[in-house]
C-alpha cells in the first residue's frame, strides 16, 4: 500500500492549524538564486539568495504546530556545512534540493513537482509499489479527465497527437529531458 512508503505528519505540516502559503519568501529567494546563477539577476549572488532562502525556510518552522524552532546558530551551522559551491549543475541541484524541502513543509506538491520537471532537481528515485499506475516510473503529468475524450473529442485528439499518448508517463513540452 502507498501508506507504507511515505505520509506527511498529521501533527505538523498537514495539521489543520498549519498555515497555507502560496508563495513563500524562501521560494522567491530560491528562484532568485537560480536567476543569479544563470546571470538573469544582478542584485546579489546566487549564494546570497540561496542563504536567504534556506534561512527563511528554516525560520518558518515556527508557524507549525509542535513548537519546533531552529535557532539562528543551527541555521548558520547548517549553511556553513552546505555552502552553495561547485559547477552550475551542482549549484542548481543544491538550490532545488533545498527548494523541494522548503516547499514540502508548505505542502506545495504541485510547485515541487513542476519545478522538478522543469529543472530535473532534486534527483528522485522511483518507487515501484504494487498497483501503481506508471510501472514504477515517476509520473510526468496528469491524464485528461475521461470527459475530455467523450465531450471534446476533436481537441482531445489534437492534443494527444501533438504531445503524445494520454499517459501519466508522457512528458509535457517544458519537462526537462
């Protein structure tokens, strides 16, 4: 069963008293880190934005139930142990691994999934559990509702002809190869 593999903690990140955030400061800073790394944002270095993002993510634990607080000293120690270094690919992996962790806390799986498909990071390893719909590969997209093929046949067929089969393993056009 799927529940045997991974479930968010009902007492913290998916508690009814947990906040709902659509775009966190940490997410903005991770995106700015990528932009700086690619030369698109000259208002700070990739490392500066990365450090701000990780700090904001760790500081935001105070908003969740359970009184779990990460101290400034712990954050600084973590950043010292995980500096943004290496090639551009190494830095992208670091940025988007931390992005994944930060957005998991906000229970923002859609953004994590879209960003993973766009960047290829973090490196994920598929799990083949009994009854999965993709044969043990990570899904790349959602399928169209059955009503589309029945009620919008012409456009459904055109979309499938353009993008490929209507399967969870078919990549969308912007999905990193």
